[in-house]
């Protein structure tokens, strides 16, 4: 069975400091992993995805994530937070053998302090 | 190319009323799905479809019906609305081939059941 854990429900950082949003997954098969962002009262936008190519994945707006199979993790990072990064972030797992069902993590709310 | 569209954006229902949330996509995607988003719970899959004429239940299907008569449209029906169905509903689509494809989300429908 697949599952996704986002270890922090809320993260607060100062503008210009690094961002780390943690995600751990459980999957019986090699997964595809995604990070989505949702700004207040908006739909979901894809930040980046891992599909078994490079383990370090670069996304939009300066975000990147590293797939670590040994740790079953896919943490999202950004070197320097911007006020516009304040949003809800979702880690998502989708397996190769069962692409019909997609599992979302509960989300991490990121606040950026000026 | 409008992507994924949803109507209405907002809806208020009384307990026991029925209604249909509309979803359409113009990307010729075979896979479509409906999610509900509740605070602290991420997105939960209600129903999904892998092509016209084929639907299946997700994690929280009770109280909802779907049909897929065309590739483009995937309406969600609430048979007898209950306050527990107050939520934000998102429709999503993706190409059918493989698990590497990200989902494209509509803007959401905010539903309140009184």
C-alpha cells in the first residue's frame, strides 16, 4: 500500500532563509513523486516531479527536491525564501503499477516572515 | 487551451438537495478524477475514471456518483447533500500513459451544505 507523510503541518521561516519541507513515503513499488503548491484560494500547481531519472529534481521558482530511496524521503528545499512562497505544499505519490490512484500527503503550510 | 475547468466556483445547498458539479478538460486526457479538500487532511480521492465509460471509486465515494460519457467531461453528482459534504472540490486530469504524468487541476468548487 502507498502512503505519504508530511512531517510538519506548519513551517515558518524568515524571508531570505532556507526552506525545508519534509516528505516520507511508503510504496510497495518504485514510485513517482510530486510536489504541488496551493496558494490561498487557488488551485494546485505542479512544482516538480521525480520519475526515476536524476535523484535531484529541480522545479519552478527555485525549488528542488532530492529522492533518497534508502530513507524513503523526498524533501523539498529552496535556498532563500520569498514572501510569495507562503502557501500550502503537498507531497504526492503515484506508483508505476497502479497509476489510477494518487495519494496526497496532508500538506505543509509555509509562512514567510518579513 | 482552457485546461481543466470547473463550474460553479461557489455553491450553497440545503441538506437533502442534489446537485452536479461540472468538470471539463480540453487536453484529450483519458484519466480524470475528483478530490475533496478538507482542512488538515490534504486531498482525498472521491472517484476517478481511466477513460470514457469507465469509472471507479476512490477513498471517500459515499454520497457521490460519477459518469464519464465523453473524454472531455466528468461530472460529480451529490445525490442528497449533507453538512459533512461541505468542502472544496477539485477535478483533475492527466494522460493515461504511465505513472510519470502529473495531474492538472481545475480551480475548485467551494461547496457549503447548510
